[in-house]
C-alpha cells in the first residue's frame, strides 16, 4: 500500500519548479507532452506511481488511459503485486496542477548510491528525446528544480515500494553505464 502522505508531499514539492528560467517546451514544441501519442502504433506515455490513480477523476480530457500488466512490462519487483500499472497517454497539454509525479520530475530520475546518497541524473529514457539532455548538464538546470527533485525523491524513498522502484531504476542506470561503446564506434566508422 502506497503511503499517500508521502506521495502528496513529493507532488507538492515539485508543483511549481521548472528545469529552466523559461518554459523549456519552447525549445521543442512541448515534445514530451505533444509527441507522446504522435505514433498511434507506438504510444509513449507516463506511468503513474502507486497511489496516484485516485487523484484523477475521469474528467481529464487530455489523455487516454492504458493499464499495463506486470506480466508484459518490466516494473520494480514490489510493484508486481498491483497486477497492472496505469499508463497515461496525452494527446494535448494537461491541466498542470494534475500532472503526475513522473512529469514533475522529468527529465531527472534518481540514482541511489551504495552509501545511500541520492543523485539526480537525466533519466535514460529522456536521453536522445529531451533536448535539455544535450544542451545542459544537470548542474546547469535551475538549482531549485534539481534540489526539489532530490527532496521529492528523498521523501518517496521512505515508502518501501518507491525505494524498490528507485533501486530498480538505479540497476538500469548501472546496466547502461556498463554497455560497451561498440555500437557508437561502429556508427562513427560508417560516417
Ligand atoms: S522537458 Fe525536455 S522534452 Fe519536455 S518540454 Fe522540456 S525540453 Fe521539451
Ligand atoms: S500529463 Fe501533462 S506534463 Fe505530463 S506528459 Fe501529459 S501533458 Fe505533459
């Protein structure tokens, strides 16, 4: 069972902060919102975290819901007991006050070091998609945004399911870090 107080606090911390001094959507046409459902055969979207679904009452006209089975998609081990995880596919800009936690922290994601230190990194699913990942180092984003994402994820870490999620994300970062660069080198050879 998700801790709803922690969830509310984490969402509140990220309610009003933004990665840059200006609307980063002007750099890309709000790509992470408007392109999510551009290809109907390969819908991209946003997963809700446990406990977030009841915050939506069905009046949200900017999205379509999907529910992804834990048997067919990869999730943190403790999320598997939910059976399905809500997945939001947006076709226009949302009511910002209602946007889910994952949108609030995007494009940053947590990396949990062995000593317990939490680091905010560009989410690996944002790299190659969100232009911020190419134009700015994380430390060049607004410090209040980076600090707020760190605080919000630190709050969520107190929830066992979210700690498990962060551990699972961290393992993905590590696996990607360890990938050989052969593919890139091959690409360069071809160029
Ligand atoms: S977070 Fe990245 S993809 Fe989304 S609007 Fe900002 S720059 Fe564009
Ligand atoms: S919920 Fe809002 S911020 Fe999140 S992807 Fe949809 S339109 Fe963008």
